[in-house]
C-alpha cells in the first residue's frame, strides 16, 4: 500500500546546486533542512570530528543569505540533514541568528553562521543494511 504523503518539499538552490529543502507539512509546520556531508562539519581547527565534538567546537554552518530569506518567509525551524546517515540536527532560526551563540565562518567565498552541535537537537537517521 502506498504511503500517504503528508508534506511537500521545495528546493532551495544557489545557482544550479541544491543547498537544502523547505518542508511544508499538512499540519502547518514548515522547516528548512540544509543538505551537508559529515566532512562539511565546522571543526574550529581541530584535526578530527571526534576531538571537535569532545571540545564542543563542532558546528553546522548555514549561509547568512539563506537565513535572511528564511526569516522573511516566516520559517522558524532550521537544521542540517547529513547525507551519509540521514541524521538531522535541528535548531530555531533565532539560535542561528543569535551572534552570541554562533560564529561567522567564510566558506566557499560566502559568509555563514555556524551553530555548535551541542546546541542543536539531534534526530537519528535510519541506517540501511
């Protein structure tokens, strides 16, 4: 039996590259998920991801330009979906825009806001075997 679709998605692109998806659910919830790989995690100078997680310097970054567009659209929940394992890291848009919690990062010539992982809620993905 086919599964009932309870939401619609809209691609957010930078040129031809899809950088994330806006999910609009039937119950009115709207959230933005940036698509990232594990290697894209900001490690703040640490050699390994594990060391950055131990020191609580590991962070996920989202472009300032996208955050401003999301605020204009009234979207309050943003996050990162990891391509390799499907994990989702969720936070509020206010947390990403709070300069006391985030730090500015220039990545690929664009300004980003990086929010530490320990301030985000992790929703584990499913592992296919």
